C-alpha cells in the first residue's frame, strides 16, 4: 500500500483546504447547522472534498444547503527581501 506523508502530498500540490458546510437539520428542516471540514486537497478540483460530500449525500440525513471553500499553500518558496537601511547601536 502506497501511503504518502502529508509533506509528500503538499509537495505534489495538495493544499490545506477548509470547507464550511451548512446543512438542514433532519428533524427541523428550517434550521441550519454548520459543519467545518478540513483536509489536504488539490485546488480547484477538490477531489477529497467531493468524495466527502458524496458520502454526506449518500449516508447522512441532513440535506446540504451550501458549501464555502477556502485553501492555502502550506509549503511555499522562501521569501527574500533586501533591507533598505542598516542601523548600528554601540
């Protein structure tokens, strides 16, 4: 079984992805509940998130209302910035 570490996945383009999922409570459809999902995923296709949402619709009773997604690279190139001034204190 090929198990990748989180660092290996990040080097292949995976990003930390957070989704806020609003869904209707099964017993009270007029009431919305919030669920936060977070995992490494590939933007903009988000296959991991789609897999989770497919599971949700197939196995859970709460009907989805909306999904809001945000993602950020965790592994980025280093930043280098030239200093404009140098001060010396004696």
